[in-house]
C-alpha cells in the first residue's frame, strides 16, 4: 500500500509541477503592470485577476511582481506612466479598454498589452483581426455597442410608456472614427425599433456633465443610457448623483454603475473578464506572443437592479425584470 501511495504522490507531483516551474526554471520574476483610471478596490496583486494567476501556478513575489498606476481623469498621462513602468523592467501591461491600450502603445510596440474590457480592439486599429491580432495588443472585448439596444429594451420594459430617452457619450481622440460611429448607429437602430425618440449628447470631459443632464431634462428625456468610457467611469458618482437630482432613471454596462446609484447595470461579468485576461497573461508568461493569441469576447453578462434608487425616483420595477436580475441592491 505504501508503494502504491508513493507512486500516486509522485505521479500527481509530475502532473502539477509544470504549472508552477516555468518561472523557476528560468530564474526570472516577471513584472505585470496594471494601468487604470481609479485606485484599486484591493491592494496590488489581489483580486480575481491575480486569484486566477495563482490558480495557474504564478505566485506573487516568487514568480511575478504586481505593479499598478492610476491616472484618475488625466488619461493623457498614460504614456508617461507606461514609460515610468518600463524603466522598472515591466514584462506585460494590463489595461482596461482600447483607449488605454492605444496610449500605452505610444510608449511601446514591443511589450505585450492585454485588455480586460475593451470595446472593439480591431475597430480601434490596435489589432489586425480577432483570430490573429498581429501586434502587441490582445485581450478581452466586451463589445459595448451591441449592448445599447439591450439597455434601451430594458428601460422600455421597466417603463412601457417610455417615448423619449437620452444617450450620454464621451468622445476622445481614441474613441472617434468607427467605434464612436458604431455606438451611435446601434443606439439609433435600437431606439427606432422600440419607438423611442433618442436624444444623443456627447461630452468631452471637464464640467460638461452638469449641462448634459440639464439638457436631457429640458428636452423631456424620461431615462438615460450612459455609455461607458474612461471619463464617465472615473466620474460615475457624479453621473448617478446628477441623474437622481434630475429624477432620470439610468442604465449602463459598467458592473459598478448600479452599486454606485444608477438604476440598472447590464453588461459583462467583471470577475469573469478579469479571470479571462489572466488566462491570456498566463499564455504570454509561458512564451506565447500576443500577436498570435486570439482576442476573446466576453460571454457572461449580469443584470443588476438598484431598488434604493428606484424608490428614490418613486419607481416600481416590474417583476419580469426583478426575476431575471442577477443581483438586487436593496
């Protein structure tokens, strides 16, 4: 029995060992640098991304070192932060969206860049195709434009008499061109199919949020779709506060939107996209090139409803939405 037990232990050790010894064999400790808009909810090296890397055998301090920089609402600082991190010997950049990836790429076209929630990497001009990106950018796409009709449909289901809705977008240098046009096209098509008159407002940052919500109210909008962008994500509390002030129900695809006071969130599952991004980083750490790693589509989506916000707006959410909600904030 002892011989059998020993044989089993040896066999298991031979199976598990390859997961953890890649870095040890080379003696290299890899630096993974995250650049994001806000401060992390957990310390660097923690959260679903690093949880997944640990499952794959990469141990913080032994095989990898986590670096993190936040740019707040100054997105144009990203190339500077990337250059600073490159001086520390960073091996892989992990960013959120295509806007971030484009700015990191200004600093390097050699170091791999992995996105965790980009809109469309190919349309942004950062990759040649989904199957073969061809450059130093790959990662996870959340295909944000395709969600706009779903957001309008959820608002119409919640408020059957809805006839006027607003859509709030931010336009930046990296979001012009095909991506920005696709968002507008999807929104207009979705609104037309539902019989909704759509008022589209584009902001460029600064203090335009106040005037945007005032304009929505003046045009008698009854609800607003907030299209996720770096600026709007950074100022999410301001967005939800203004929506409550003007008594406008809101929806966005950001996973944190409803928890920050928006009425509903419908979008990708943040935890799953973080774990999927870690799987891509694992491949790169084991020698794969980002140019050869297919860009992945987010496939898990969550609906979150904030009943506190509904109550503050004197709204009653229909059972058909509540029964489908993955999370209800009381």
